[in-house]
C-alpha cells in the first residue's frame, strides 16, 4: 500500500494526497476524500502522517541561543534524552541570540506542527502569546501566561560572593555578560548586593556576548587585556565559557590561579574539569531544568495550567582547583 493507492481510491492526484499529509493547501472536498481513503485503506505511511491523522504530534521545538557554549550542548542533550524516553523527538534551532532568527525558527516549528516549544534566553515576547501550541521559557520571561524555568541566579550571585569571601578574597572583580540577559543581570545583582551587605566595593567589567569563537584568541579580548589584574584577588565570571577566556587572559598576564587570583564561575558544565586549574563553578541543575521544561509542556498539552508559573532551581557550589580549599 502506498500513496498512489490512496490517490486512486480517493480519485485525486498523488500531489493532493501529499499536500494533505504535509498539511498543505487543499480543498475541503479533497480533504474529506483523502481522509476517507486513508481510513478505509488503513494507510499509515510514517509517523508524521500518522500524527496528522490522529491530531497528535510528537516533536518538541527547542531553541537555544548559542550552541558553541558547552552549557547549551548539555542542555539540549538532557532535553533530548528525557523527551525521547517519553517518545518525543526534538527539533533544534540555534538562534544566536538573534530575534529575527528566533522568529523564523518559530514559524518553522509551527509549520512542522510541533507539540510544544522550549524557548531559551528568548529575544522575543509578544510573538509567543496566543499560540495554539504549549510554550515554556528557560530564563527570560516571554509573556504573562507563559511559564518560566530558571536557576535561582540572584542567589547564585550572592553565593559566589560568599564563597570567594570565605576563601579569603577581599579585592573582587565581577566579569558580567550582556545586560539584555536576565540571568546574567540577576547574577550580577546578587553578587553586588552581597558585597554591599559586607561593606566591600567590587569592580565590574562587561563582556558583550557569552562566547564567540574569536574570543579564543587572547588579543581579541581587549576589555580583558585592559583589566589591571594585580588589583584583584578574587574574580566571579558569569558563565563557564567566559571563564575559560578570562582564565587564559589571567595566565597570559603572568598571574597564578588560585594563588594570586581565585576564580569562581557559573554553569558547572563539562568544561570545568577540562580546564587547568579545574574550575570552581556553581551548577545549574541541567537535568532538573530539562525535566521541568518538558514536564511543563506535557501539563499544558493536557490542557492544564502550570503552577507555579515560575520555577526556580537552586544552584550548588562545586569546588575545584580555581578557589582555595576552605579550612574551617
Ligand atoms: O544566560 C545565561 C548566561 O550563560 C546562561 O544560563 C549561561 O550561564 C549559559 O552558559
């Protein structure tokens, strides 16, 4: 049995059957004929056609902002693994933190009839409102009725300060990322507030993206080269991939980590173990985040509402070699 048999039975062209299966434009009369033929012949050519026929879809669209960041590689891998245990597959899109790219991906997802969408570090907002498809956001809020999952970044920032302080650092610098990213701002705010509570002044420098391949070249990090590293004994960097660039720069300037400058990071991606010295980092609980995101979509698919709308998971300190071991 193939598409030709369906076309013959329905007395329409093969192209019409194909358009029906791919949700293309087709008259109501032809649609009814093809539907009847498929039902009568018991034609089930592939999963997509089956899904369309039953009005059930098994693909989740996952948008990530930057696949060259190892955190997002792990993020997607976890989502894929959990989704596939529930018989869903993943349609991935790398938005490069670009709103137009994100909107195009959204259109592709809708055309492909995804069952739900995970939007991470989205640059959009109204575009996701009133879609007929369940949506959940990682980090940046994209609408009043769209649930959000994130790490508690503010608390993470506070804890990063506390850790450096307990390890003896008193002259601290925070390397933060683009102001547009809510998670990055929350980390900075937490770090600054904790320093203020303690009566310490901190300095802040800004990176304008979380990672671009050019950053691997030390001379391209002008703002890092301009930092007077001897002023500092403790640095908190907003994520692991940026920490790798900072670490390289500090070492090239002749300072030792952690003897001269202690370094603490955020994400706890696999990069932390690969760097030398190994990087102390606050973990974003990627498995729990991925599960919470997919579960939120499943709840919405059942027509139920997600409560609470904003789910915040606690980051945990994973101490390695870039900060001095605490002696209590
Ligand atoms: O958006 C933030 C900044 O970078 C995200 O959680 C990350 O930490 C991933 O590396």
